[in-house]
């Protein structure tokens, strides 16, 4: 009798536990509209923050950090090639200069899908030269990034030549023209017009800027169609993360019981990506990868469990998934401390570094110049998780510095320009 009662109690407990787990999972839907025409910026806490048409821009200019990344809109079929010409050759170029370049796939440039810091204009940079940003070079004396390259860009059926002239005093200046030099247009984009944003956008076709993003702190994931560059280049529909969001993939696991224990999350923006689904040509339906869970740590330091439950494809552009706050522990970061942003950058007077600490405690923050001299050093007290650290630069000589954050035997390095 006692054995039967115990069995009944255990069965009831399992039912209650399963019901609790089920209720803890919140179903959610993000739509980028039929034909994937939109880009949706999503927050785990607040849902879709902004959904904006994704075909009204050609270039995106990075506003935060030192990378000065410039993206092309592959969704809008914008294509880019480096012209193998210096900025000083601009006036003498002709349509003949495209010969052997725009017809050669190996010369075409794409945004990387692993980091927001390497847009198509940046990927030809020299990794050994910290002052080379691909489209231009940082001038240490003027604290200006001076454009040194000409590009060919295809907008619809039209080929143009284009040059990023410079980034000076927080203003991008760029120009474009027909291949024969006619219809030359010069425009500017000021970072100060987009306070708190990650990128500002520009339509070369219509010659105007577009403010289409939520603030950098307001979103965790971007749902959109974009160009994947590995294992080969093709247009995909998927999910990219904010560069201050950590993501770890668990596979193969039981999706109902999986925890983040032992996983190593990274800031690689395509950790979720597109390959959690596949198209079955036999049934003309989308199938989902089974036994797959994503653990996403948002900017506030909360870790979410995310399991995809459906995808409609181009018919609706809908993504379906369950989410819940993960109560499991054990995420292993690559380091006890991760730095991912210094803003504003370039900076004058004060700047703020965003970082994530696995261990609470004291850390040493130092500014080191290109000669290795320590220009400033201070001790800060860190809390667990994502946080901001203010840096006083009033007594620092203008120039390019490494910001070194050291906690125990580990350290992380970022770059900053002091004006």
C-alpha cells in the first residue's frame, strides 16, 4: 500500500513539475514580414522593439567604438568591390577601370557575419596595422580617419565609383559618381544626430540619411535577411546578436532539461545564425534542427533559454520560439572579464567602458600609448555581470591608446582615441 502511495505521489509531482516547466516557457513570435522585407530588433525583456523596412538603405555607418565599420545592404542587393585605386586617382578614373574587377567573384567584398566591426568597406584592412581600417587610415596627428581607397558599388543595375573621404570630428564625409565622373555627389553623416544608436543609415539612391534603429541598449537580437560568408557566400534569413550579448549553443540536448552548465558563450554575432532550420524540398516545408537550445545573456546580465519552435519562411516572415529565464548556472566565459565597448570614442574629457565580469572584485584599468607608456591607471570595483566603468581622460594627452582591463591573471584590451 505504501509503495503504491509513493508511486502515486511521485507521478503527481512529475506532472506538477512538467506543468511548471511548461508554464515557465513563454512562446514568442518575431516577424520580418512576407518576403523578409523588414529587419526586427528584439529584446528578450520587451519583445520586438522596432521593425523597420530593410530595403530603404544602401550604407550603414558605425557610430560607436574605434572600428568605423561601414556596411553594405546585401538585402537590397548592394554589391561592392575595391577598385585598386587610391583616393588621389578619383578624377582620372573611367569605366574601363572596372575591367577584370566587377566580373571577378574573388574581388567582391561582403560584410562579415561574425562581427559588426568589419563591414564590406573594412575587410581589406591590414590586420598588422592597427591604423588601417580598410577604407582609410587613422592619422595620429589630426585624429582623423582619412579615406585612401576608391570602391565600385552596384546600386540596382547601376555601377558607381565611391570614396569615403574621411571621418573627422564625428562626421563621415563620402562621395560617389558615375563611372565617367559625371553626377558627382558629396554628402555627410554626423554621429551627433544619432545619440545612443549603433549604426546610422544612408540611401545613396535617394541621397538622404535614415534613422531606423532603436538605441544600442534597447535590443539583444536582430532578425533579418543578410549575407552569410561561410562556407560560401549566399543570402540567408536568420538571427544576429548585439555585440554586447553573449550566446552559447547547446546541441544535442534534451530541450526541456538543458542548462547552460559547462557551455562557453562568445560575442560572435552569428552564434544563432540561420542553420537552426532547413528547407525540405520534398515536402516544401521548413524543418527545425532538433535537440538545439541557445542560451543568450542579455546586456543586463540575464541568461535566457531560447528554443525555436517554428519558421514560416517568406510566406509570413515569422520566427517562432520559446524563451525563459535560465535558472541553471555554469556558463564558462573565455575570460573572467570581457570588454566590448568604449563610448564615446573618440573621447574628450570622459568616456565609459562597457564590460562583463564573471567575478566580482577589484580590477586595474590602464591606458597605454603606442610606445608602451602607461598614461593613466586606476583601480575599479567590479560587480558580477554587465556594467559600465567611467574613465576620466582630462589629464591624458590626445592620441591613440589601448585600454587594458586586468583582473587577477587575466586581461582584456580595447582601443580608444583621446582628442
